[in-house]
């Protein structure tokens, strides 16, 4: 498969390499595609996506804490970490 390289695509691919930390365009595209499939779901590869899981949890529980959202949306392609701190009078 060949993909025509336009100026716009070349910029997007550079941004994607920067965002994923990959040095090769093909690896950056693979990571982005894997992430999209995991988030979107409703495919043979990933029947239930993370976004649907998040929406279902929110509907079932009424609200979610940041830690719960982080746990649901975490993927190997885009690891998430949640730190919550509270201070008063500083």
C-alpha cells in the first residue's frame, strides 16, 4: 500500500511522531491506529471501546472520580496517570 505524501500529511506525521515518541512514521501510525481502535470500539478487533466503557460507567454510577476515568481510559499506546492534590490557604 502506498499513501501519497502531501505537505499536510507530512506535517501530521511529524506531529504524530512527536506525540507518540516514535522515530519512524510507520510505528507512529501503528500506535495511533491501535489507540483509535481501542477508544472507538465497535469493530471485530475491539468490540467494546474504551469510550463506550467510560460512558456506561458514568451512566451507571452517575459520576466518576478522576482516578476511575484514568483507569478506564488507560492504554499501552497512551498511558495515563492521575494525581489529585488539595490545598487550602496557600
